[in-house]
């Protein structure tokens, strides 16, 4: 194998390694965003459910009929 071909393969390998590292960083960032969004959605659902439960537990603003 010629040294020129070896040099090209080494350059290509280095490029691929950099590319993989960049993709790994991007995937970690996306995973972090996904975790934060999942946690926020869970908090919003819990808050909504608690609000609904409180609304159902509160007495209605109806007055009893007068006899």
C-alpha cells in the first residue's frame, strides 16, 4: 500500500473520529433536553391534576334553597 493511500486513510479516519465525537456531544445534549422536557411535563401534569382535584373538592358557589 502506498504511503499516499495510507495518509488518505489516516486523514479519513481522523475525520470520522472527530465526527463521531461531535455526534456524541450532540446526542448527549439532546438526551439532556429530553430529560428536562419530560420532567417539566410531569410537573405540569401533576400541577394540573392537583388543581382539578382542588376544584372538585371545593364547595360550589350555590346557595341552598330557602324554605
